[in-house]
C-alpha cells in the first residue's frame, strides 16, 4: 500500500524516537518556513503538515462515525491492518484536510490517527485558514503527545535565491549540528541533503544520539531547475 506522508527522509541510523520535551504542540514551523521562503522571493509549490498519534480503537471508531457522514472516504484491508481515509477539499482556501485511521489486526500494536493538511500554494487566506484548521484539529482529535511534521517545496532556476533561502534557514532557525550528505552518483537527481537541529522547535528525532528536527533536500529537476524541500524530517511508514 502507499507510503503515507513521505516528504522528507532521514537516510542513516535513525532511531524511532521523538522527543517533545513536554511542551505544547507549536503552530510555528509551517509559518516560519513559509515566511523564510517568501523573504527569499521564492514561490511555494507544495506544503504539508502532518500530525500523528496512537489513539485507542474505541475513540477512533467515534471519529470514523463522525467523518463518514461528511467527508469523502475510502476503506482498505489486508492481512495486517484496516485502513480508513477521509478527505475534505477546501477549494476557496486551496488546501486539503485528510484523516487516515490505521487499525492493526495484531493487538500487540496500537491504532494510529494521522491528520494531514496540505496545499499547492500559500497566501494570506491560506495561512489564516491553515492556522484556524490546525487549532481545531488539535483541539478535537489530538493531545499534546502528538508528533508533528511540516514541510514545503519550492523550485527555481535562480541559484542565488536558493542559496539565500538555505542560508536564511540556517541563520533564522539557529541551526546547529549541521550535517551534509552529497550524492555523487552520476545522473542522480539528488544533489545534497542537509539536516540539523533548531532549538526553536519543540520536537526532534535522534540520529547517533544527536537531535535532528530540520531537513533540507536539494534536487535537480528534469527542466533544469533546482527544487528545495525544507522542513521537519519524517520516518517512512508503510502499511
């Protein structure tokens, strides 16, 4: 089945641990990334915010009953899990609200709720709707134990703008413990991956006992542009 919300991937030695330091979920990551992109005079091509949390099956069933009467839904099942997907398109604000419910058939595993808010562009109207919608989603369906991932992509044939954005991310987010991986494989579309840690965001992963919560992927496109994907790293999850 499809991989869920795979935008950013940490390549090596990732532990399956997220630390939130017992702080409330922040709404600032997406806003900060969007502001940094705008200040670099680049256009956001796609953005996405994902919330994930293990939730009791009985409570998830209440959510399913609520959503199936209002949203477009799909159901799938295999030998391991039952999966529900609900989707609501906000056309006026150019964003999509989705919920994915994963119920493992093996009782040793916990049920999970994934909420995704995404869009193809970003403007003042979208920003305000996103902030309003995210507050509502967290208030109604998640606790402060939820993990959150945010990212955006932008592309440009102007190298200077891309470099300016990367430097702005490093400076404005006070990026620490920066590691860079360069792909030297001939004809590879991937050019460089940068990851590090910002103390301004509450959640992080650990790689080799070092905190990581910012990832920048630099990719060459087929039309000669450079695509930047910037945000919080997310683990690959297959269902």
